[in-house]
C-alpha cells in the first residue's frame, strides 16, 4: 500500500454505512478516505481538518430528506463555493437524467448511478483527478486566462488595466463559477506587485475560529496547539496582494479588524499586543449580494465601502454572446484527448448558443471536458449535447428553443379558418384544438428525442403539465 502521505484524500458522503464501509475498503489502497453521512457532518469534518479534500464522492439523497436530491445539491453548491478546485463525482440511487444534468451544472464532474462496481469508480476517480484545476489552468494560461472579445469581456479587460496599478482595494462581484479568481490573478499580475506570489484565502473554506489567526498570525501559546509563533496572511502578503475570496462569509466580529488593516495597515497577532503593519493590497470577491447583507446587518457598511473603492462585476456566461463559442474552442484545445477535439453540428451549435450555462464558465469547462472524453474526433449532435446540459434551468429567458415551428401570419390564418368554417358548416372546436395540441406535442417529443423536460420547454409548458396531458391521452385511448 502506498504511504498515507502520498495518497490523495477522498471524501465519501453517503448515509448508508454499508456503502461507505465497502467503498472505504475498496478505495483505501489509493486514497485516504474520509467519511460523512450528512451535510452537517461534512461541514464538521472540514472544520476539523481545516481544508477541503481534492476529491469527493457524494450521494444526492442525504438526511433529513434521503428520498430527495435537495440536500445533495445543496452540499455540492456549498463545497464548490468554498473549494472551487474540488472535483466531485455524484454516486446516487436517484438515477434521474435531470438530476445528473443539474448536478453537473452546479459543479460536479460526473454522475454515476448506483450500484457501481468499485473498479469502475476507481478508474473514474483516477480520470477525474488528472483534470487540471482552475488554478492550474490559470497558471498555464497566464494573462490569456481571460478569453473572449465580447463587449462585457472587453470592458472587464479595461477595468483590470485601469485598477491594477492602484494600491486600493478591489471588490469583485459575480455569480458562482464566473471566474472571479482569474480576475484577481490578472489584477495582481498587471500590478507592480506581480513578481511576488499572490496570497489567497477562501473565507468560506476555513472554520470561523481559525480566520483571525490565519489572517493576522499568532504568538506562541496564544491558544491550545500554538506551540510556535506564526505569521499570518497579511504578513506573508506584506508587499504583495492578498485575495480574500467569498468575503461575504467573513464573521461579523472579524470585519472590524479587517477594516482597521484596510484603513491604516495596522494589526496584531493573536496573543500579542505589538502592533504590526502590512502594505498588502487587498482584492476581495463574493457571489453574495452584499447590499442585501448590509440591510440585514450581516455585513458592515463601512467595510463594504472600504473594500469597494473599485468594483468589478463579473459577466455571467449568458451575457457573453459569441464568446460562448470562443470559450468552447479554448477549453477544447486544452482538454482534447489525443489532440482530437470534437465538433458540434449546426443544430448543436445553435443549442450551445441558446443555453444559459447557469454554472457559468465552470459548468461550460466541465461540459467541454466530458465531451472531449466521450467523443474525441467525433461530431456531437443535439442528443449527445442535451445529455450534458441542465435544460430545465439553462435556456436563457427569452430565447427561442432549439427548433421552432413556422406559422402563417395572422391574416392568412384567419382566411384559412373562414374557408374551413364555410366548407364544414359547423365543427367540433374542442376536438380540432385537441388534435392540433397533440400534433405539437408529438412534434416536440420528436425534436427533443423523447426528453419530456426539453419537449415541455419547446411548448412553453411545465414538465408536470405536459406529463399530465400525456397521461390523459393514454387514459382516453389516444383520442386526445
């Protein structure tokens, strides 16, 4: 067995002890396995170990709602928010295609149905583990990590160039997965501090009791376990840049101490009375609405205004127009297996441009990785692409669906109706409308390859409404 130190950590989250014991035994030769049975246990475990494992295997059905996916989805979102580079594989008995698509949209790398042989899981985890993290990709890409030429991206580049040379704080706001850490890296590289390392702390990934000693350092004996004095992040980033990700999660009692450093550069190590100074330039990021947090009292107004001397709003992918294809090609070149990228056919390209990517660049990148792995050198059609997208939540508001029906103009339609009424001299309107409804339902099911969620979207219906109408048709013997 490899030495424990050389084995990566793997977090397994499942409320069935038989499953966790079996997987821990089967995967223990390759990983240091950590086990939790609920979302609360996961957070307790992460606070205890002080970091997030690089890999996680998560069941969707967790207490207190083991027969619903809600807790699993919530846990995935929280883990990705606090540890963006964590690679998550979903292993679930709730084998609904829509669950798999939604899990991938919010950040999971893959979705595997139970039961799954341990050997297949081992191979899949090894494959997922080899995928470069966002930080790795940014380091390789350098300044080119921010790609695209749409107006929002050009405005973003202009803001970076304007704000980078300044010593004042920058607040980066935007949805999860939109690339806030890449902008922080670009601001640092283009500043006069770029030759020194960027120091980064995710405020959501560390226990509240550890935030203060981590930021400001501590004296020997300041608390149990403090056997030596240690510098904090503000000292480490003295002449460099300190990136505070998820600043909205910073405990209220520490916000006053951060404000003091921002105002005059002064701070004290935990357990010391000596005042120290730091000239670190602070860049903060959040996916929370801090203005709402101000109103609720969970975030200090004076700290918000001190952090937001400059503010950058990250554009979501749905606003990037043609850059959706630019990002597609960018990640294809980076992740194509054997140097053979896949191609999208015309209908799939249309669908790609209409899909909103609710998980933003992170979701887009993961979709490309999966398509590169499954279809190297092949042409991907709508059926293959739809299997990777969270269509229920991902078509942009106002977009037409992937296929639309050509209709006559209003005058021509009225004329046709008049001719029909004159010829028939009395019709069964309910029966006629029912026939047209069924024609459109059949057409939508054909175009969506039988996918009820996509067919409902084409028809402007809720999925449950369409399902009810199909059931009613079956009860009526297909007459509707």
